[in-house]
């Protein structure tokens, strides 16, 4: 097969052409496109020949790099040192278990990998001994990556309804209100909520955006009868806001990190010092409620189920 075609007629001038005029023909070179395509295919093939172990190692290295980047961020370092001023203070923290929900697929999604790095970093600092995670879209490659960091992948889809048996660090970045609601409802008791160290989007934003809030407020203003005002559907998120202690995660300097971790906050239903050891005066920097959770017998703990709507078909639960 000819590799290059050359038109040779232009090598001489036409006898009728004037001297100095342009030739009637020009050289034409035609490169074999099939050969160039094959060469490109061989180059791509070399990349695709990476073993599954090599791919896993590259993912591990990327997450470790993000962990280091977060740890070296000045704003994060100051925030973390305020929570746990000394490394040995982690031994006194009561959270020895951790649960990550809603991370997404960590094998390829960069935001999910940054969030996993953040989760691992906080678990290390808290001295967490048992880490678990669940997301309905995770597959075998996600499980392998999580396993490499000693994170156990849960198989059952509880749709966020994980009941805690002990104080637990729960990481739920950028989840839907339905997922948050299901989690709170599963732990809706005076004892259950005190076991929660929750790192998720600021729940105050979810409560203020709920459509029944305006109705509820107007009803309470117009009616003195408390029974009438509480007849409206009211979520666990709505009820919990007045009892939260909130410590917002700072916006990190790197855009990639900041986008993946924006609007997150550590939130508890008891003073943070009850879970994490604090030096004197640190609590002043938290947005802490002075309200104490009601007694178990209080009607606060009675939740009326709202009728299901199309909005309840949350894709993160399937």
C-alpha cells in the first residue's frame, strides 16, 4: 500500500507558460490517515492497559493528596484546632463510630472524593475506630476504594433511617431534606439526638425553605389555641432548629475544595463540649442554643406523618 502520494506533473513547466509564471500543478502530499489513526489508537490502548490495582492506587493517591491539601489549609487548621486543640484530646472524644451517607460514587466523582478525604481526616482527628458508609449508587469499584481506607460499605438501603446505638460522627454532605428528615426521625428521642455529631448542610436553611413554615407562623400569630397551631404538619427538621448547636465549617482557600465542602457545619443537640473536649471560652465561638431538649413525655416528640407527595420521591433514596 502506498504511504504517500506525490503528483509529479508539476516538476516541469508547460512549454506554453511564460518564464517566471506559476506552474500549472503543485505538489500534493497525502498522508495515510489509517496509519495515523492506528498510531493514536495504540497510544490510547497503553492508557487503557492499566490494571484495576493501578487504577485503585491512583484513586487512593488522589484522595490522600486532597486530605493533605485540606489539612494544610489555614482556615481549616484553625477551625479544627478550636474543636480539638490537642491531638491527644481525641482520645477523650466520645464518638468512636462514624457513618457517611450520600457521598455518591467515590471512584470517579471529584467532589465525592474531596468529601471522602474530609470525612477521613475528621475521623482520624476524632479517634474514630469504626467507619461505615452507604450510597445507593455505589458499586464494586467504590466498595474497593472505601475498603482501602477501612470504611465498611453497608449493603442495606435504609433510606437514611439509621438508628444510632452510641455517639456517632455522621457525615451527610449536600443531601436532600428527605434524607435529613429520615435520619432525624430514626433518632427522634431525647437519648437518640444526644448521640448525634452531625456534619451536614446547615439545617436552618432547610427549615426556612420548607413551604409550611409561613403557614405555621401565620397560624400561630392568629390563634392563641396551641392545639390548633400544632395541627399543621411539622417535620423533625423544623422542630430541631431551636435546639441545635452549630459550628460552621469555613470556606477553604482552594476552589475545588470549597465547592465540595461549602455550607457544611458540625451540628449537635447538646453543647459540643459534651462530645468533644473544649478549652474554656471556645463555646463562645459556636452558635449555641440555650434551649434544652424537652422531656420524653413532651408532645414535642410526637410527629404527625405528612401525606406523601411527588417531592418525596427522592432519587437519593432509591
